[in-house]
C-alpha cells in the first residue's frame, strides 16, 4: 500500500473534514495531514510544502471561485496531483474538473472506503472518477480561457472580479487604495492576457467559468 508522506486537505466543513481524516488516518498511518479551511490557508501550505504528495480540494471552499483554484494549483504546482471533492456530482461538473487538470473527482456521497481507493489510484499515477461518470467533453474554448485566467496575478484577478460586478475604474481605485492610472494599467494587462479588447468582452469571456461570485468591495 502506498504511504504518502504529506497530503493537504482543503475543506471548510469541519465535520466532513474530521470524519474523513479520522478514517484515512487509520489506513495511512505514516502520512502527515495538513488542513486548510480557506484558499489563503491552502496557498500558505502549498508555499511551505511544495513537496506534498496530494491535495484534496473542496470545489466550494471559500475563495475558490469555481475551478480557478484547481487551475491555479495545477499551473503553479504541476507536480502535485489534485483530487476534487464536492457535493456536486453532475457529469458537467466532473467533466470540467477533469478537463482543467484534476487527477480525480470524489463526490462527498462516496463511501470512505471508495475515497481511500481513489486516493490510492491517484497516488499510483492513475485517474479516478465515479463509476457512473461519462466524459461530457468540456469545450476547448472554456479550457483556454481558464488557463488565461490562471495566468493573472492576484491583483489582476481581483480587479477582473470587480469588473464583473460592474464597478468603475474610479470605484476600484478607491477600494484598492491605488490611483486610477494604476487600475487602467492593470486593465490593459488583463485584456492582453485574456485576449479581449475591453472589460465587457472580459466579463463575457469568463462567464462560463462561474468564478465571478465573491464581493470584493469589502475586502
């Protein structure tokens, strides 16, 4: 049996996380488990533990913004496989997760023994999805825009989300405590990376990713 040295579990539901850990620790007795309840905690673990063997990532962990966190992890830590864990188990969601680089997709309704089997399969270099899953084929253009969004810096990403909320450059500059000229410079860089000409096209381009959800006006 494969005994990974280090696994990160990123899930904000303490009851599910603890129940999963209690069971897996009995099977993976030599594994160090790192827990994250937010994207910020996950990013800190990744920065300090780039040698981790696996990330178990809840699709809806606070700050995840759809599949953007999965894309970010796969882009910046390609050596670490990611298994998505989600209460959603429709074929479209599973298909997008796998197309965006997940090594496995585990619905939260999956029995713990099957979750353990999924982890073992992924650690062995294989891919794991539910038996009932059939590839629904994510559109190539969706994957392309996802990769482009993943290339944005954290500040550019935040500004893009503010664009999606309909905020003006002046409002964004005030909230981020920077000049309006700085926002315009970021906007130019964002448009170039997304291969669009203006903020309207940018917002339309990211719509299929379902990432423009969090309110940044109070952050």
